[in-house]
């Protein structure tokens, strides 16, 4: 995971010396999931996301339905700087319609 050393007006400087020029930047800390889910027996992956099937049921515990932090969508292209897809709230919308 890249570590930010400094943020200037037009570039972000990483600890490894790499410079990322920008006109507008939005920095969001990585998602870590909740402690209670991380403490459970294989409820989430190493990043705190629940691994689910199509209808958001846990892949092992079928009675467990995840409403928000489901398995991350893989990036659409490889990059030097790792990133994930933005969450749109769609899982919450779908879950609300199930009830």
C-alpha cells in the first residue's frame, strides 16, 4: 500500500519518491470492515469484505446475508497505484427492496 509523504498544490509525493500529479484529488482511507466481523470465523476476507454469491448470501454461511460490505469488485485495469471500484450504494438499495 503506498504511503503518502507530502501533498503539494499540484502533486502527491509518496514515501517511495513517486509523484502523482493532480488537478483535483480525493483521498479515501482503505476500507477495513468492522472488528466484530473480522473476529468471526472466516466471515470476511483479509480486507474486511464479505464474500457472497449472487443474492448477497455468504458463500459458506447461507443464512448470513450481507447488505453492504460485499466482496470488492476487481479493478478494470492494472495500475502501479492500487485502487478499488467505488461503492455506489447499490447493494443497500437491493437489500431494501428485498424486505
